[in-house]
């Protein structure tokens, strides 16, 4: 059973749970981080804050998919590379869903890591073997399935059985040996297909003759041009580079190589002569060369076009050598020296096998982006065998959430981004291996003191809850609030923890100046559903009590009904808003469940384990909300969804808010009270002078010449931000004058 779904014991008294409900919690480890900055800026137009601070990474409130390192991965240029050698930023093939079909798409590698875990060998009908971990998932004819699982009980999940058919291109073929035979074949195909190789005979007065010998190859693809040049140099023939045709607005630049020495031209003729008994390597090279010269791959068709019957016959002969089937397509009658097309049969599996067996140089001709994921390859599972040992396995994360491993579509890790890049798992690691930023308050003070800083409300809880249980010991969130409180800086807080009550003393003082708003997230009032959805967060009743405590302290408090999950908790919307309003909430909001790449599969696994009878219905409703997709990242749609169900939720929410008096006007937080901390190069002396002490009575402030240099600087800085002339009565930081001295 996945540890993140166990019912860990909570701090029962404060969190509102029965102390006997659960088993002991997992140990939490905390790693200290020292970031260079602490304020994050948001550019999204549908997020109601511009600046945020995350004191922690990971969340206590609250798989790995791995393959052997030598597993070949299909790169975006059609080549393959061992999984262990993949790097972040590499382009590989993945898939995307379009309507009823999955189609191949280019994907970018976002993360790469390895673990040591039990290994299994999956054997397919075509002889392909995949060494993988038990949690890895492959795309089958019936959807994604784990390598291992159970039909019932705690381990119940979709898993492979013998007879399942995997989806993909079929097993990858071994590439050619690019020795002498391959090089000669490539030169033959390339030169005969697209080069000028000729001797011109002239009579020139005063000379015995004016004969010219020419070799010239001009291409817009430098990959093939460079390969020909390298292979010729290997045989002692040099070439000169030149620009054959300059590029224009609608045409690419064409570059070329040439040689006009008689001996070299004659040597090239020898190199490209037809062999008596061609080797496999020569055939592979010839097919690669003639494809680069005369071949094309588009609209799911790979073909060779030429007017020379001899060249076409050699293409056919070499294809037969590797077992490829092909058909010659002849044009109609009446065409003088017609172009004939030799088309490869067998669809994408044979086309990809052709690329791997021959390895053409031109990468743009090898793409099959957009082709549907369907194949006649023999990918039926015939055996799933535990190897009886643990070994190092590797995985990657891509922006399409999958990749093609040895010819089958494999799902990558759904790790949440902040942990995936540190080789940590998306589930229990995210919830027990936390990262704390103890320098947050000092960094915040430093950033607020920057002359260029512009005051805008800062959000706490934008990524992970600022009131983690470890906040009790670390106090990082408290330190951040102390800095904001000291400088009258506005902030908003979103939390699902009662621990925010600890800071009521600071928050209440800020509330009197309209500098703070707090939102408490309540997903449901159903004790059992909340226990399963958020097993280590405060109980629903305790969160309602938290709303009441904040409200009684005069702090503007709202309720955030999030996430709204169709057929799981959407029916609780009215009850949650009613309970929150009765407790003193004045604001309300909601967010439709979002399933970006790092969350989607975690949620689907949760559904399969906790709501198996509702899983399909829930996911169908979510896709209706997201335009047929599992997730919709578009601005203005990702928070509220679209379609009929989204409209119903919106209407219910607005009606409930009117009924309970929520969202009746919401004043913006004040930013004009903010006064920046003194720069680090200044320090206060030991006796700050406060207005409240009567040392400076209203209307009798000291003359500018008698005010210390720091206060004058603060006055001018504050006046400049407001666009006013400097005025000590108006622009001196609120409530305090201080004698300062320049630090030596």
C-alpha cells in the first residue's frame, strides 16, 4: 500500500481528529535551504496576487516509474539513446491525446534521476524485454497499466497481465556499423542521387585541351553535406565549401562542397562504383545516402523518387536485403522520362526500423510527429518475471508526461516539480521530506529595503501551506509576518491549518490598518471524506473553529472551497459556505480541481484506491470541465473550468454567497502605509525616538537640517514613490523617527 494514503496520527487535540483514529505517522526530515531571494513574482492574469513567499517546500498535509539504464529511448531526431545517458533539456518523443487518439509529439526532458528498487523483466511477443520497477506504467490497448498490482485489497490497481498488448512503434533495431562499407554505400547513394560528377571536354587555343573535371554537391541540409565531406576526407579527398545559393525571405540558404582536381574526381568515380556483392553495411549506407538525396517522409509515407531505373533497382535490392517490403509507383503514360516512386510498406514500425537500420543524416526527414499511436507490431505481453534482486533503475520526466522506451509508450514520473528535480518521489517524499528556508525573514527585509521595491500584497501559501506542522518549531512563517507587520506591508494568507491562530496578535494589529486577509481552505464538512482527501490536515470542524477565532479577533477571514471535485465533494459547497459564514467569514472563493502533469496521476491513483466505483465518472466530469482534456492550463479557464458543469458550480456558488452575505464588497489592502526597512549599511542607535513618546509633537517636527541623514533619505524615497514633493510630516515612515549612524 502506498504510504501516502495511510491514515497517520495527527495532533489530535488541536487538529480536531480522534487520537485513536490512526497509526503512527512517518518520520519527517527537514533540509535547510538558503535561497538568494525569497519573493516570487507571478505573471498570470488569473491569479489574484502578484508576489508570494513560500517558507517551505513540500507539504505534510497530504511510484516512481523506472527502467534499466540501457533501455533505448526514442529521441526527437529519430535516433535512440540509453536511458541512463539522457540529460535534462534533451528532445525525445512522447505522446499527446487529440480527440479519440494519442499522437506522437516532441517532448522536452524536464528531470532525470535514478533509484535502487526491485526489478522485473517484461517479455513481449516480438522478443523485446524490458527491465523495470514494479510501479512503472505502460500504455496498453486498455489504457495505462502498472507492471504489478492486485485485483483487490490495498494493492488493487490496473496492472499488466499476460495477453495485454502494449502500444508503440515496436522494438528498436540496432544501428549500422559505420565502417568502410557503410561509408562507400553512403557516398554512392548521395553522389549518384544528388551530386554533379562530370568531366567536360573543351578545345582551347594554345593548349592541347581545356578539359574540366568537376565534383559538386549542394544541399540546404548541412548534416548530409558534412557527412559526405568527412567520408571523402577519410579516403584522402579534400573539398572546398562555398555558398551555392543565398537565402531569401522564403527560401533557405544552400551550401555546397566541390573539387575540380582530375585525380580526385576520378577517385570519387571509383568509390561510388556498383559493388559486385554488396555487404549489409554497404546496403545500409546506400539506403541512407539515397534517402538523404532523393527520399522523403511525409503524410505517413516514406518514398524514394528518381528517374533512373538502375538507381531504383539498387534501392529495391537493398530494401529486400533487410526484409523491407516496397512497391514501385509508376506515373501515367505520355510523360517523358517520368519520375518513379518506390514506397516503403508496413507503416510506422517499418519506417522507424528503416531509420534505425540505415541512419540517414538529415534529421528533419525523420520526424513522425502527429502520427497516431497504433501499430500492428507484436507487442503482446507473454511474461512478467521478478528478477529477485534490486538494481539501479532510471527515469525521466517530460512535458508530455511520457516517452517511448524500446518501442513502447512509457509513462514518466508524475513527481511534483519542486521535488522531482531533487530525485524525490511525488508521494510520501513530498509529504515527509521538507525543505525549510530559515533565512526567509532576513531575505525579505533585505528585498523590502531595495530602492526599486514596489509594494504590493504578498501572498503566503501560494504553493505549499505556510503553517506546516514543523512551523511550530521553525517559526519561519512567524518571522515573515513579523517583518511585514513591522513595516506595514500588506499580505494575504491561505491555509488549511488551525496554526494560523498562533499569529492572531500580529494579524489583528495589521487588520486594524487593512493590511491583511486570511483564507481558510475547507474541502468538505464530511469527516470521512476529509480524512481520505487530506489525511494530515486539520479536521473540517477545527478549520471552522479557526475561521471563528480569526473573525472574533477582527481579522477579515474568508473560506476557500478548493478543490471542487465533481461527484466527490461538489455537493458540499453550500454547507461549507453556510458554516463558514456562521463562523464569521466575510469572503469566499472556489477553485475547480486542476490536474497538471505533476498532480494528475497522483490523483488518479488516489481515485483507483479510494473511489474505484466513481473513478471513471469523476474523470469524465473533469474532462468535461477541461474541454475534453485532463487539464487545461489556459489563463482564465484553469481556475474555474468551462462548460455546463462549470456554469452550474458558478451559479450555485454565487447564489450561496448572496444567501449568506459573503463577498459583499471587498476593500483592497492598503499599500500606502508601507515604509521600507533601513538599508543594511545603516544601523539604529540604542534609543529610537517615537512620536508616541511625545518627543515630537504634531506640527512641531524638526527642521530638515536637524534630521539625521537616514530619515532624510527615507523621506525623499517615500515621496518619490508617491510622486510628491518631500514633506517630513507626510513622508516620514509611520510612527517612528530614529537617530542613525553610518556603519563603519
